[in-house]
C-alpha cells in the first residue's frame, strides 16, 4: 500500500504581461478555484493559495492551468512582500496577539521591524522578508522569507520569454538569423 503524499498550501502570485479581458477572466475562474485575479493597466496578477506536495508542483500546476486559456502566458512569479499582522500570524503559525506583542516590544527580544507602510485607515503592513528574518534569527522559528523555488520559477519563466523573443527576432530578420542563430542553437544544446 502506498503512503499518502503530504500536502501543504503554498501562497504565491503569478503575473501576466497584460490586462485580461472579461471573457479571459471568466475562463480563468473556470479553471482555477484557489486564486484571485486582479487586472489593471498593462498587467494581471493572480494570487494563489494552492495545495500541493511542494513549491514546484504548486507553481507549475498553476501556470499550466492559466495557460489553458487561449492567449494567456505567465510572465513572472513572486510572493507578496507586504504583510499584515494577521498574515504574519498565519505564516509564523502564531496568534495575532503574539505578533501584536512582538511588534509593540512587549514580548520577544525587541527590535521587531518597523512597518513598511500604513494604510490611510491605519492598518500597518510589514516587509515579510524583514519580519521572517527577525522571526528566524530572534525566535528560532523555521520560516522562509522568500522561498528559493519562487525565485527559480521566476527565472525560468523570464528565460522562456527571452527565448521566445529571440526566436521571433531570428524569424523576422535574415541578417540576425544568419549571424546570431548559430549562437542561440549553441546556447540551447
């Protein structure tokens, strides 16, 4: 009998290099149920909370889901850096009150990072990278400031776009194809 695969929830953002149409947004929601789509001038961000056995599976399956919608291509990956007190509690698996006490200096060793931004309504937001470092260094809790897998996924996604652009240039320009085509062929071996 096979053992069950342990699943976790991975939070990340995938970017598209353009706004999606209403029809494309509807098509996205038809294939993803664990994400929210935000679109604006020149960009669309899709924020996932995907259950998977690991980062690679979570990000890879999300990209495949998005790209089932004709005309959509993921151009970047990331993780939201600004976090609220509730986000910090969730990511550290501690209570909101514990985080409030760290931030106020009433618990822990002190030196909790200052908020990176405060909303007009007064809600404070911190840099997750700075908070995670503080939590790891001062409380000896295992938290990941920015998973390496997200950075690696982003690099691969960007390389895919650069390669597609290079191939387009080579198709359109005989001189470039003649002089630079062999370089591209050599680099992709």
